[in-house]
C-alpha cells in the first residue's frame, strides 16, 4: 500500500493506492463540534444531500446515474467521537481498469451532491426536507424500542443531559421539529465554510491524477482552523442511583464508570486489555462467567470502553428481582481485578484478540479510511506501534489502572421489583 498526502489551503487529500480490493472508495469528511443542534442538523442535511441534487432532482434519477457507473453505491455517515461530529459522504465504485473515466464520473456525482444541492428559491426543497424529517423522526422514536440503547442513553443522562455522551446519533426530536428548509440551508453554508474538511481515496488509482482532478473541481474556498473537540471532560460526580419502572418484563441494568487520571499508556492500551478480560462480551470474560456461566442471571453482559467519553459502560438485561444481586456480582468481579492478577491465559488471549483485530484493518477500505483519519487526528498511533504497546501491558499495569475505575451511575429500567 502506498500512502500519499496532498495538502491544499482549504482541505487535505489523503490517498491509499492498493490493488487489494475490487472497489475504489472516495470519502469526503467534515468535522465539527458536537452539540445537540449540530448533530441533528448534520444528520438531516446529509440525508437531504444524498437524496437528490440540482442535476438529479429525484432519488430515482440519482439512482439511475449510480447504476450507470456499474451500480456504484453512495451513502452518508454521521458519527460522534467524543465531543466531535464526523460526517461523511461516500461513493464506492467497482475497480474497472478498462473504464479510465469511472473514478472521475464518480467524483462528479459526489461533488454534485455536496456543491450543487437541490434548491428552490435559494433554500432546500420543502418536499425533500419534510420527507427526510419524517424518516429521521421514525428513527429517533424507534430508539425507545431498543431497550439496550435507550437504557444506556438514559443512564448517561443522569450525569449531564447536555453532554454529548448522551446524545443519540439519530438526532434530537425537539430540534428536528423546528428545522425548516431555509434554516437547513444556512447550516449547510456554515458547514462548508467552517467545518474541517478532508478527502480520502482508497483503491487502485493514480494519486496525482486524482489530486489534479479534485483540485480542478473542488469548491471549498475557506481556510478553517483545525480544532480537536474529541476528549470530553472527566466525570466528576458523586455516585448516582436511579431506578425506573416500565412495562418491560426484564430490567435493563446499566453501570457507568468514570476513568479519571489515566496516563496515556493506560488510556490507549491498558483499559482495552483490562476490558477484554473483564467484560468485553466474550464467553471467556469474567463478567460473563460470573453472571451467566455460574449464576445464569442473564443471557449476555457487555462492558464498553468509551475512550473519548472517558468512561466504561456495563449493560445487561436481568429479571427485576435480581438487579441488586447482579450489581453486587459486578462489583465483586471488579474488586477481584484490582486485588488479584489476571491469569497468563487471560492476558495472552486478550492480547491476541486485540492485536489480531488490528491486522484486519487492511482487509477493508472503510477500516483503512477510519484508521488513516484517526491517525491524522493524532488520536491513535500506527497499528504496528499499537500492537507492540498492547503486548507490553502487564498484570501490574492492569491492577494499577483498575484502581482508578470508579462507579458513577447505576441505572435500571424494567418491571416492578
């Protein structure tokens, strides 16, 4: 694989030349600060931009244009990384060397969606905006039906309802209801002018030709200051306990742990190895063995390390009358992680699982882009360096770090206990 960087005043182009894949991936990335308003507007905007544009005024016309590119696939992605929104529009095309203009045609369609949206009287189409709002409204409301996701979000709200930690990536209904086609267009103009912008291209390409063509076609004209809003503030609160009754027969039980005062090595490597042993969701994790294997109290239990949110989240679904028992067992397993060494087998298997996943990055254009993006943001090190550091994590490192894990929230929602 050959990595190249083409720096320009208003954006950077990153290319990865490789013949490992049958497709080429072109992705335009926008990064901006995460607020409830920004997240909702961005999710709606990117749905609108990929629905139609000034050249292809309906979804059907746009789909036909993509079919003409050997059934190319174009879609948007909006994610939250700590306090930052990362929003992308992606197009994937087959790697046909016989069609030398295929990549250019794909870039033209991608740019037409971004720079030439479907406008009526200087604002977005009312019909398109309302259609996408209805779709988003359904997505937001459906979160309540996902008891696992909704219980985790509600647990995080106990800390601070205004923190990005508890924002749904689907957006906020109270914000969405007030979005109009003119206000969405104003947000679009602000995004183009103020968001940090990067372009990634992966595939069997000529990087210099790609750079030349994008430079000729691009319409970014503002230089933006690169900001890093990623890491949220540490969680500093007394323990919060909340229980909510509902019609669900099972109780969804969530614990949120703060991770304060971690060193760089602990944050980047030790917590990940610790969690692989303690509660990663595998059948070999200590939490699974304690709650499911020995006691049969749940079907599954998972612990999620949210590095950029500076917290660790445990979730399980249990019978309401067993919530207190489950809480005590989770606490007991954490104390055991602090007081006793991990076994040689636990340490080895956890490291193998982690390092093997690092090597899978090269098997996916999406993973390659994500990895490149995070390295460019100085959020991760090179995968070989990471593999080396993970293998350096010791039993003593795990015990020392585990002492810094503090329970911040216990939250349960379900039937009357």
